[in-house]
């Protein structure tokens, strides 16, 4: 679901940001769509936003959410907590370089570009 940082274009990665009201509604909608699907287990990263999402999706299932740091999103280092568009402006030459890289090399730039 949408987080406060997603909403205003801040790069998040492994930093935590709470779900917005819209994000909570998105998760509740997803939970309803998944209500008839059997789960053997529920896994989540240890970040609050992910655990909150997992708890909502769990609904009435008698399962514990298994949280692990190993399931966190990728880290964006010093980009985290900053406005994504600012980095695009300041490092446009790097984004332009993506076109010259192999698909494997370009993957991390493509992810950052979406931010």
C-alpha cells in the first residue's frame, strides 16, 4: 500500500514510512481479494509498513506473521529519505548512461529511474 513517503516522492528502500489512509484501504482491498485463498505461512520484512500489511492480509487466518530483516527491500543508501526527482535532476548523466549499459548493469538504474 501507499506510504507517506511514496505519496510525496521520497526514496524509501529500507527506511520505514507509515501507510497512508489510501495505503491502508489498498491493503484492505487486497486482503478481501485474497480471503478465500489458503495460506500455509505469512512472511514479511521486519519493517513496520510490511508487517502492518501482512497483519491486515492475514485477516482471520490463525497464522503468525513471520518477519525477517532478510525480506527487506533493496537499500538505496544515501538516496533514502531524499526526494527522488532531485537525484534525477542532479544525476541525469547517470540515467542517460543506462541506455549504454547491458541489461544486467542497467537494472539498478532502471529501478531508481522509476522513483
